[in-house]
């Protein structure tokens, strides 16, 4: 089990990354906004009394500018923890000063997070208090929607699915609309999109589609804390991705992962707003201070809150 005191420290990690990234919002440079978040997150993690290994990051070994898979962080030999990061989920959103850019991190005990390469992943998620396997990654979307309708005792036209606005998802959109269901399209940031499916404060009933594998593991961390359901399958497209996956111990490239295979044991998840959004508010700078809002979750402690903090610039 993770030390409850670690939550406060991880909130600070997400917060400083969001702040540094926010200094570039609206400047049209998504790479600079992302790098600012990376540098801040790395510096803060290296200052903690942990021995953390990045298992979900931006790129792989020898890609030092980013938080790469395999990078070891912290200034202690214990506790040994797995770290998953997306220092800036929604780089374009931040660059254009659009809603829903967030800094995201999750941590678990050593060996408890799926080590996935930086490839694509097919995923589906729903919220809590539903029968097991109420939806299935391999099931037709219309069947999944019908199952949700029955389980939630909703009208079909009240069921809402959330997907990234991409050509590859248009068949989902068409199928949902043909049933009369609602569709919520998001331009970027599918960590938040998946979380929407598990929150009573949104009207999203299901998230599905193809996005990044790192974002999938991070989303699964949050969904576990929120009591929802999540399934995923890696999309391995070429020899390079096969090699990278094998280096991480992945042998079955067709495997469908359930939530407890992606996130085992205890987990902490934090996402801090860079720009204002539906999940959290963005950074607010006033004089020599800045205010952050972090969606903070700790599975074993049943902690689920939006945490506002003020920091000195």
C-alpha cells in the first residue's frame, strides 16, 4: 500500500508541471509547453524521497529531454514505485489556450503498472455501480449502448458516448447517432475523456476509441480509483513497435487487458488543470502566487477530491 503522505507530494508534482506549462499557453508552441511541464515534473520528482521508475512516459531510453520509459527518479532507495506520466495532456490545447489541457501523473507500488510502449491503444471505459463486463472492447458499439441503457435504466437517447474527434472514430459516431444516442466529441486529451465516463457530474456514459497507450494507463489509474470499468488492447503496427513491446515483456500483441491487469494494487492519480476545463480549473496567477486545482485520487484511502492550492511563484 502506498503511504498516504505521498498523495500530497504527487499533487505538488502535477501542480508545478501545470504551472510551468501554463506560462506558454496561447503562444502557439506546443513543444515548449510540453517541455516546460516535463522539466518541472522531473525536477520535482527528483527532489522526493522515493526510488521511482518511469514505466509510462514520453518516449523510451536515450530520449533524455522527455521523461522516458525506464528513467529512475528520486533521491532515495525506497519506497520503490512505478510512475506513469503525461506532463501535458493536450499540448495543442495549451498552445492555443483552449480548454481541458492538464498535467497528469499516477504512481503505484513497484511492478504494479502495465509497462506499455508509446504506441496506440484501443480502449473503452464506463463508470461505477454497473454489472461486470457490461461493455466489451470486442462488442459492437450498438450492443454496448443497449447494455448500458438497460443497466442504467435510461432512455436510449439519453445515453452519451465520448470519443476523440478523429476519422477513425466516425463509424462509432454514426452508429451511436443511428440509435439516437448522444455523442460528445473531444479534440484532444483522452485521459480526461475517459474519466468523464466515471463521473456523475458529466452526462458521459461510455468512452471508447483509439488513443495513446500512455494515456490509457493513466486513465485506467483514475478509473480504478473511481470504481469504474476499463478494457484496452495495444495496437502494434510495425517491426519497431514489436521490438519495443518485447523489450517491455509484452508477448501477446492481441491481448485484451482488463483494469486489474493494467493497474494492480494501490494507485494514486493526480491531474492539474493548465487551462480551464470540465475536469479542473486552470492555473490562476496573481501577483507572486499561483493557484492550482488538482483532481486527486488515492485508491486505498478512498480519496476523491478536487484540491485547490496556492504556491509562491
